[in-house]
C-alpha cells in the first residue's frame, strides 16, 4: 500500500480522493490549512497543517511519502490564477529537493486545454464567462510548466468537460490530450469516478511525465 500526502483534502475532488485511497487501504496524510475542518476519520489517516505554496512545507510533508497528490483549487478565477501555477512550482521545488528520495507527484488539472472533436480546445468555445476562462488558463499555465519538468515524476490528470458529485461506478475511459466524449458529444465524469482514476494512477503509474484525462 502507498503512503500518500494529499493537499486539498477538504475539497470536492480532494475529499473523494481521500475516501477512495483510504477505502483501498492506503496510508494518507491529509494536508490542510485548518485541521478542524476535516471531519474524516480513519486508522490510516493522519491530518497535518501545511502550505502548498511553500516549497519548504511541501518538502517536509513529502519526506517519506510514495506519492504527493495535489487537489488544491482557487475558488474563483483570480483565486485560481494566484494558486494553481504557483502551487505547481512550489510542489515541484519541494519534491525535487528530496533528490533520490523524491515521491511521485500527481496533480488535479483542468479540461480547458483538451482538444475537442472539431480540433479546437475546450477554452476556444464561444460564450465562456471570463471567470471560467481564467480557471481554465490557470490550469493550462500549470500544465505548460509541468511539461518543462524532467527531474520529477509528475502526472497531471484533467477531468472531463463536466465534473460534479455523483455515483461511483468504478469505470471510466481515458485519453491523453483529447476530451473524452460520449456518443452524444457530451463529456462528463463524476467526482467519485475521477477519484477512482486518480487512485488507479497512484497504484499503476501509467502516465508518468504526462497529462491524461478521463470521462464516462
């Protein structure tokens, strides 16, 4: 079983990754700003305070772990701009500092930069509100940064076009840079099945050094 440090364990995606990992018997260190807000309890769960934007904090928490997972978000558009790429840079710096002891790094990405069936990118669609474009491009900038990193074993997992709480089916389809769509052209994944895919990646390590995406 893996030792996992999970940043953003309180969020919609992070909380489901936490549950999925614990249910599979992994040991999870949940990294939060306020431990009082994390209500999950489990014999394999440790809760610590940490700052994803501080490389020294990342380094200290990553020590002895097999995988560092980041499910941090930024709330609104400006919040994502201020958080997502800076967090990517901090996570890489913190993990890199451990040298040969460095764990793998898996981060929650965005769908905006994925290719759509018409050959464009999701963020090229007409009528998208500015706050959503800001969120998409914040994740895109972080992905661009990860793709320059060759000395850390990173993986970036983009969701489908729509991700929301729902049912855990345990099934999903994957692609690399192309949006996963169904027969009606819709792209969606439940947060629960996204968590399944992320924990599968922890266990199987199929996408080191690349971005991949999942959908129903």
